C-alpha cells in the first residue's frame, strides 16, 4: 500500500533532478562567460575589440588543449551577425578576429569541432 503511494514520487525524482545537472552560464576564469558545449565548457572572452578568445575546459573545469579544435563564431553586434573563425592559439585557447569590435556580453553562438570530428555548440 505504501509502495503505491510512493511510486509517483519516486518516478518523478529523475525529472526534478535533471535540470540541476546542467550548468548555468557563469563567469569563467579568464573574465568571460562560460557555458556548456557538449562535453566541454567554453568560455567566450570579448572585450570591446575585434579580438575574441574561446577557452576550452572539461566537465571538471580542467583546461583542454585547443590543438586540433576548430570553431566558428556567429555573434550579433548591433543587430548584424558577425561570422569569423577561431583557431588554436596555445594552451586551451582558440582565437579569432572579427570585422568589428565585439562587446563584452555579446549574444550568439560558437560552433566547435573537436579533433575526433565531434561537434558542439556554445550559446551565449
């Protein structure tokens, strides 16, 4: 009898717990915004210049070497999409240069390709 009353509560536990497992956007170690991107965390650093950096880390926030990764940024500045590539720039950093200054807190997406061919998106 008790089992029948507890069954709905027990079955709903995974549904309640799943959203808690995802990381919310937050501040990264390099002063940018860090979000989940597949198996990685991706921290976008934009400082009002055309230069943009993306720092990769694993689920435990340990740096992931950027060698072999590729990325394409699609960031919205003044209502217009700015598209440009990011390439490895040493350590866990990918870097690229936009045609315009990219403000801190910019919205957009970065499409990431890992050396093994897997892809992920980081949404800002």
